[in-house]
C-alpha cells in the first residue's frame, strides 16, 4: 500500500527527531526531505527555523520542484533556499529515492575535507564501497545550476560526500535513508578516530570490500532497515 501524506509527514517528523537524538544536527541548518507518492515531484521539507528535536508533522512544508509552497504558510514561515536546491536536485532526478538526509556533523565535515574521502577501513564504511559519490564544493548551494552537477556526482548511488561541506544519504524508504545516514556517520566517526591514532591502518582486500558491500545489498536489506526503524520509533 502506498503511504498517505499523513504517513509521510509522521515518519519524516520522526526522522528529524531521531537525527537530533543521535546528535547529527547543526542548529536550524541542514535538511531532511521526503517525496510525496503520487505527485509530480512534490516533497516535504522542514520549515526553516524549527530545531530538529521539536519537529512536528505540521512543521513540514509541501513544495514543488520550483520551491513553491503548495499550502498556505503563516507570515514569516519559509524554506531554506540551499536545502531546496540540494533536495530538489535529488528528488527530480532519482525517483527511486523516497527520502534524502543532509547533515553537517563534525566527523562528516572532517572526512569531507580529506582528499581520500571515505576509507574502506571499517565494516560500516564497506557498506558504501564503490557506492558513494563525491561533489566538489561550490559555495552555499543557492545556485540552481548546481543541481545538474549534484545529480551527476551522485550517479546511481544512495550516498554522497559533499566535499568541504557534509554528508548526504537517501533511501527507497524513510527507514533505509535513516540506516544509510547512521552507517555513513558512524563510518566517518571511526575514520577520524582511526586516523588520529598515528599508526598504519589495516585495510581489507579489494575482494573482501566488494563482497561486504554486496552482502549489504541482499534481499533482506529493506527488511533489516524496517527492523531498525521500528526499534528507533520505540526509542522516540
């Protein structure tokens, strides 16, 4: 059954609160969006200025690919322009992704500054082995022309490192997007700590890296994500 708008609003608001719980917020900046099924690329994004831990379904704004709100907004209510640019790019080009998460965590930004990007040194990182895009920094994402380059750099992947900026992860469901951003964030945290040790790092072979990435893509992938999501909702 296709989810209704009320279902999507509830799940997206829950995801905002989970991102806050796991300390992946940046005050009122960064964004999470969800596609509304059965629409012409309409999606929900946060009302600018609401902290993630207090997000409610009614704080989410329905917009079209041009960034126009499709509902009456109270005076002073707005959508972050940079958030619209990044998320509209993905939603317009990748109809397979129902949800997109963008973060500015300290460890995510640290890895985004490292020239080698995400290293294949942990099991969490191997989820994204040869399955992550990289987008060079162009300034605050206010230029709509950047959308084409964002999409090209994301390619067929569900995750991307925005160099000198932060992390982006999507999913076929809200649950999968949550799992992807958690894994990507944990991989970055481990990498920063491993590099700080000042000793040589052990790297699995290319064959093991690819095998592990494929294991994450098995038939039970979405089932696992839903189990994580239900547990996370109980946490909330």
